[in-house]
C-alpha cells in the first residue's frame, strides 16, 4: 500500500474512531480541492473557508443533506462513528453535533479506505450544493 492507495484490507474491522481519523483528512482534502477549483484566492481566505466547510457544525449539517441517500451499509458505518466513545469533544461544540460530525468522518474514512472515491465525490457534491443553497 502506498500513501495514495486507499485500499485497506477489511476496513470495517477498524475502530470507528480510526475511520473518523482518516475521514477527517479526506473530508478536508475534498473541501480544499473544491475551493481551489473555484479559482485562486488569498491563502488566508482559503483557510477560513475550509474551516467553515469542515467544522463539526458544517459536518452535522452535511449529514442531514446526505442521510436520505445513504445505503443501509453506509448508514451503519455512520452510526458506528456517531456512537463511538470519544474521550472528549471540543469546548465550543455541542457534544451531539460533535458526535454527528464524527459519524460523517467515519463514513468518509470508510468510503475512502474501501476505494469508493466516486461515491465520496458524489456525496460531497450533494453537500456543497446544499450549503450553497443556504448561503
């Protein structure tokens, strides 16, 4: 396996927090790619917009957008992540929102590690379209 080869044997056996760890990076990379695709901007503005897209609150809103599209297997992965016993949540984030975001990250990590990159991109496009509607 190389750094860019997402395939991992039996990712469903990884802990939900390990899936979320990977998914956090995948989600942020997708956000950064989308922002760059929109054109050049000062790095500070790119960073601020990325933080807005990947915050726990934004990921919780993202779940509500994609929930109707999830397969039963995807929903089960999301629930595993959401229900994982994390040792702490950030000070300025509601624990329920943080758990929802952890579920999204676990889902994105699992999709990435199972090589379902097209599905990742499909879900992320739904998220972006939904966020643009609310802006």
